[in-house]
């Protein structure tokens, strides 16, 4: 691996199985917006996963349909941009309440494979970053570190939470990648080559727009993005759990054609 390579990890779905989709579903269900769990899962995976919360809320208000075929915007007759932004903020807040309840209700599932890769990358001298659109990501990282001492101090820089770091509604996932990367450049004093691990097609598209190397993570979960989905979205390579089981050394071999000495 090139000595100037830096590793960047999305939090939700890559380092931990946080109940983001379930929280959005509960918030949508409370408004009567989801006609079925399966339909919602497909919509979420294709259009919402990986998006900043306000953008995800707006996408659902404008695209997710009630059983009668109408969207929330159509049913409520929302035509004013300010009203739509206010409604998206309220919907996103409802989802956050659901997420906090789910996180407090049970244990957090950790993904030992990607956590191990992050720890090993740091041990071998590579900078490591964490990114997430979720406001809960910092708490998730703290919970992960509380159960794995090796994870403490692994992340050189982070960009966690849309509301925390950005003002305005037109925030895309690439802003989070760019923020973590810029903070790393400022801290290290040199410009590393970033490799970004993400599980969402929207994330892969954002990574490609930035010109970064994208590693798509395909978990064996119904409704989640497959390796083919991630490659179509722009991933440089896509890995499933069998690939990830090979650890850091195996990933290094797979990335060799794209990131060399």
C-alpha cells in the first residue's frame, strides 16, 4: 500500500449496524407514509441510505408514497419551499427520536471486520478518518470504543453529523468526505490519497465525484445494496463479508491494482 494512503470509514452500515432504516420507517409509519416494510426498504436503499438527514427527509416527503399512491407533499398540498424545508426538519426530528429510542433499547451490533481493518491501517501508520451524516455517529463511535480499547485514538479526523457541521439544506454526502479529508490535510501537512469505505450507492457516487478511491461494502442483508449496486454507482471495488474476512492484508491485495507504492 502506498505510504501516503489514508483510510476513511462511513459509520452506519460499515463500522456498525445502526438502526437508521428502522428509525426512518417508524417515523414514516407514524405518518402513514409506508405502504409496506418491503417497499420502504427498497426505497430507502435506493434513495435515502447515506444521505444527510434533512435531504433524506425531503426525499421521502417528495418520493415515498402513501397506500393511495400520493406522496406526503401531494397529499398536504405543499408548494412553498420554506414550508417543505420546515416539514423536512420536523420529519427528521421525529426520526431522530425513533433512532435514540432504538439505540437505547438494545445492544449495538459491531462489524468486527471493518473495525479490524481500521485498527490495522492505523497501526501500520496510515491516517484513518470517520464520516457520517448522522447526528448519532459520535455516540456510536464512543460505544464502539468502550467495548474495544484498540479503537480508541484510531481516528485522526472525523466529520460527523450534518446539523452539527453545516448550515443550509443543500448538503450532500461529499461535503462530509471533503471536510474529514481537509481536516486531515491541515493536521498532517501533506496530501494523502484517500480510500473511502461506504455501504450506500449514494455514497459511492459522491466518492466518485470527488475522485477518491471507493470501496463498496455489501452486507448480506435483504434490501441492502449488493456488490453490483455499488459498482454501478461508482465503487472502485466492492467487497462482501467473505472478502472482508481476509482482513487488512487481503484488502491490500485487492486494492493493489488501484493503490500501489
